[in-house]
């Protein structure tokens, strides 16, 4: 499967997707944040996938972002570590995760 359709398929079938590299400290931070929030998410480690570099190029073409982590929530491109952390610091990340069905909705 071509890289771009494959990347879009993964994003459309998972509430949260993190395109990552195993050795990237920013990727580790984002995955740790999502884990700490109790989120269900799919990680694609681009450095261990046979077509990882093709997928990374396709993501750059699709989102304008070449760097990892490349985070999608509810099918929407969120960005990288800084934008994900910023959403969390603004108190918006959990509600986005809840809308996507990746965490239980917070009690009202």
C-alpha cells in the first residue's frame, strides 16, 4: 500500500495515533503524557517500520510537518510535542481525547 493512503487509513481507524521514533525524546514525552492520562492510542514507530521513511515523507506532504512525534486525535492533525503539551497545559487535551473516545469522559 502506498504510504499516504496507509497513513490516512491508520489515522481514520484509530482515535489517537502517534507517529513516532523509538529514540526520540519528544516522542517519549508525548507517549508518556497520553499514558498518564489513560488514553488509548496507536503508536507507529517510523524507525522500525519497513516503509517508515516513506510514511514520514507522506505525513510531511499531508500535514506540512516532517518531524516526529506527529499526533492525530479524532482524525485531526494536532502537531508535535509542543502543540500536544500546550493543549494539555490549556486543559483542552483530555476533552479532545474524550471526544475521540480515547479516554473516559470526565465527570461533569
